């Protein structure tokens, strides 16, 4: 929000003025109102590792994160470019494998990756799209440039918070929306449904879409139910579906009804016990047969995890040049690949300054944030790295953007990141907004909700 | 609509209805406790407690858990006991979990309503109950159940979700009225007598009426003293009394007929036959072979209908819809 201690960045000026006119007591009351409303509406998530069924609110901060129009349009072009590239990469590695033959990426990194699904080879997908919904995590660094932290192409979650946070802000502070033009986000469910319709199997005029959830005890169940309702599609579990003659049906009170597109929020491993994990109760036996036969489409495709794996991440800028012949608009965070001896040596010598991540980790689990760790934690992590160097990457900590945030002691700067959602079908669409996550502990860089992070509304201004 | 959704909604409605019934039974027992001693209070009080447990079908499981049937154990068991599937806590929990799982199939207002009811009961305990007062709490529970029905009526599109909620409500309600009738008249063997022959009997009868919130209705319809025969008639035949067997079975028939769309003819026939017998019958011939056997026969036909609904709509054999 601030350029330096005494100047407010121009796009925050309106908000800062408003904040100056608003009493602390009123803000406190509004924060309380927001908590109550989130509880009543039931916008909760479940925390893994706690007693099953424990529902918590993600802390919501009433200070929005504001992005000026110019910055957003650059970001948008960058996201579009990145997602197009990653889709081209997925089509390639499950098809011709040109990028492997060119020597740009070591083949074993792709073909030997646990997220690489050889079952996907030789399948032609509608519009050649693999990642229909991508959640690309970006941060704005001290230099004003945006860096991609990771590309989430499997089952990215959190978009319901983008929508609910906006609804909450409009309800709490309607006067703020009259003061400046903030781009609306509420057409996301429509855009998502359009995207899913556009990738139905060929020749289907009015495709039936369903959202496949692992069930009411999944951490993101609220979001699954919310999106299904907003799109007006059935929310199904594996037990509701059956495959007859390579065709997927859902069991309804009027008999079996065919499904053409499944927006699945179940991981690859659990989708079809005939092909993947045999013990999965969440999937649908025969789903892969129907998929291979082109009788149903899945969003996202199976096997997209190979493109958002942290060991592949360092190659994305090269991929942009390779597939699109363009120079990358968004930066990568410089990354040390610990499978390389030099990078390993450097990392081990600089652990207290670096962030080290498991290549296949997600959700902020299994990472070391050097500057925020104790000696003992660092030594413990060193041993884990040495046991399997190829399983890790390391990155310098960036001077991340901060945004004023309500904490116990009042307003204080806290680190934030941003997850915009990119929809890819017949066309690529990005709703102007995203999920801003905020680290609630002073100095912390970890924003994941599973690690106690909070969220903010994200405002894209329609003018600079 | 998904079969699983239909099943969850049906049970959601049953649980809401059950919460309402439990609150009414507890409320009545509490009223009896306030009566003067000479009216045979202690006997009636114990009867109203065990009667409530019987009507909710949990008398045995209560006795397995508590040695004595006293007010505190009675209230603990029926309000807070998480192991008692008929407690207000359990029924609201189950209804809210169904609502949460099926929030896409119901209106947002309905989910928010059941969720806020649940959040309050979740945070309620024995001390909280005493601080608030039992009658106030029970009034609140009844209002919550009524609010949920009203919000359903006012916000839910009339699709199959609505129909399954209706079916659940009326099956549970018919079941409850049957249990109450059985509790009061099942033992008499013959037909209910024309006049209440003691003060205690008068209290038992008014209990029955209050437990289905039909005391004022009775006065309005009959403009006469409370008599066992008239109470029985009202609860069986009067289709204008919302909790009578005639009213419930007629509602079930209409819902099932609409759902069937010309299919499941045998199920529709069963529903229609039961509804019209109860609606157009007369007490003398209905009770010809004894009150108890009449009530048992209605109960078993109701169960057959409930099974038929499951077989046709909730667990049907896999046939591709045309």
C-alpha cells in the first residue's frame, strides 16, 4: 500500500482517505459482523490432522488488496501466456514429446515423474486443453515486478473465497464501491460453466456438466457445493456415477442420466480404481475407459501434475520461448535445483537465507523457510535434503509486497500473495481478481490457510 | 435429481419434524410437572416422561443408560444426548449435516437457517439451558422448526427436492401421530370411550392434543368437552387437522403421485388407498377389530409405502432414463 513510510501508492489513495474517516470502533464492529456472517453462511474449511469434521473459518481481513489497471493488464497477459504454454507442454509430453527430443528438459524429469500419467499418451482432448482451471500463485516483489511462485494445475481451490470475500466487502462497506470503479468478479461461475461446455465431447449440443467431489468431509467441500450451485450443475460423488458401455451416467430418481463433462475436484490417484489406486472409494470404476473413448471429458485432465511439479517449474520460461516463440512476461523466482551438485552445494551453505520446498509438496506442507527457522529446524531439514536431493528445490526469499492488515495490535503490514484463476477452453478467460492470501504472523512468508494464513478481497481498479 | 440427494433431503425433513415433536413432548411433560399434587400429578408426570420416550421410540435405550427416570435424566437424554438419535441435539446435527451435504439442492436461506439453529444448539449445555429457562428454549426449538418449514415454503423452487422434503415431513409426522395414538389408545383393546372418566384421563388427553398442538383446534371443531372418542376421530379422520393421519397420508399420496409421473402404479395405488380409507372412512368400521390392530395395520402400510419410495426412487435398478 505504501511506496515508502510517508507516501500512499496512488491506487490506494481512495481507500486510505476512507480509512482516515472511519473510526476504529466501526471497523472493529464490521470485522465482528463479517465473522458472524461467514459462520452463518457456513463458509468453512476443514483442517487436515485435526479431529474429523472440525470446521474453521479462514480469517478474513477487511483491508482490501488493490491492483491498478495497468499492472493488472500486464499480469493478465502474462497469465494467459503462461497457461497457454503449460497446456502446450502437456499436449507435447503426452504426444510427440518434441521438448524432450530437443534436449531442453531432461526426459527422466518428465517421464520418471510420479505425476506423469502414461495412460494419457495418445488421447486427443477437446481443444487440446489439459488445464482448464489454473490457479497461478504470484507475488509482487519490491521491484514492482510479479513473480510466479507456483502453477496450480491439478485441482486449484480458493475461488469461492474470491467471490464470497467480494460479497462480504460490498455488504460491509458499500460506500467504498461507490468511491471508485472496482472490476466485478461475480461472473466467474458463468465463465467457468462456459469453459466446461466448450470442451464437451464433439457433437454434443447441450452437454451435461457435473462437479465431482470427494464428499462432505473434504476440506474444500464448501467450495464444491458453492460452485455447483452457482453453475446449476449436479454435485456428485463417485457413488452417484456409473459407467455403462464406456459412457458415464449419474443415478437420478428418474433413472440413469448421461454426463458429458466432469469438473472433478478429486485427485488423479482416486479417480478410477480400475486404473489408479485400487482402494479408492471416491472414484468411478471405468471412468478412464470412457475418457479414453472420448465419451466424457475431465477438467482438469488427468496427469496435469507433471506441469506444475516444482522440478519442472524452473523450465517454464524456456517453454514459453519454445512453444510460443515469445519472451516470458511473468518472472520465475530464481530456483536452485538440488539434483545439480553446484546448486546443492550452494543451498546447503545458505540454508538460513533460502526457502526450500519439496518438488511434489503442496499447501505449505514440507517446506523450510530459512529466515524464520531455528538452527535445529534447519539441521533437521538439511538431513532430509541430503537423503534425497532431487526431491527438493531452493529459492531466495523475495522482498514481498505487504499490505496493511488488522492484527491484535491494530493495522500492521503483512506479506501477501495472489492467486488469479485462469480458465482455458475454446478461449482463455481471466476474471479480474483472485484470491489474496495474507500471512498473519509478522515477518512470515507462509500464506497457506492450512498454516494459519488469512484472505483479503482483491480489487482490480478499472482505471490507474 | 440424484438418488443420494433425494435420500438426504427426505431424512433432513424427517429430522426437522422429529426435533419439533421432541420439543412438544418435553414441553408437555414440563407442564404436567407444574400441576397441583391432588390431580394425581406424580403418576401423570411419570407417564408423560415414559410416554414421551415411547413415542420417540427410545424408551429401552434410555433405561439401558439411566437407572431412574427423573426430570434431569429425561431432559439430558432428550435434549443433549449425542448418543440418542432422537435427541434435539442429534436431530439438528443430522439435519444440518444433510443440509450441508446438499446445500446445492436447497435454497441458501434454508441452509443458513438450519446452520444457525445448529450452531446455537451446539453451544448449548445444561447450565445454559437453566439460565435461559426450559420453556423459552423449547419455544425457540419449535419456532426454529416452524421457521424452517416456512422458509422452505417461501424460498424453495417446487422441484423434486421440495417433493422429497414433503414426503419426509409427512411420513415422520404420520409416524409420530400413530405412535401417540398407540400410546393412548393402543391398550384399550376396544374403542375409545365417549367420556373422560377421571381427572388423570383428562390430563392424558389434553397432553395428547398439546403434543400435536391441536388443543385449541379440538375446541374449535367440537365445541365440547374433551372425550377420548372425539380425540381419536379428530386425529385419524379429520383431513383439515394438519397432523391427523388423513391429512398426512393425503399429502404423501399427492407427493408420490406427482413424483411417479405415471410410473410405479402399485406404489401410487397403495398411497391412494390408504389416504382415501382414512379420509372417507368412519371410526366404527375402522376400529371394528380393535384400536390396536387398526393402528398396527396403518403403521405397516405406512412402512410399506416408505419402502416402496426407497425402492423406486432412492435405490432403483440402473435403467437409462428416456
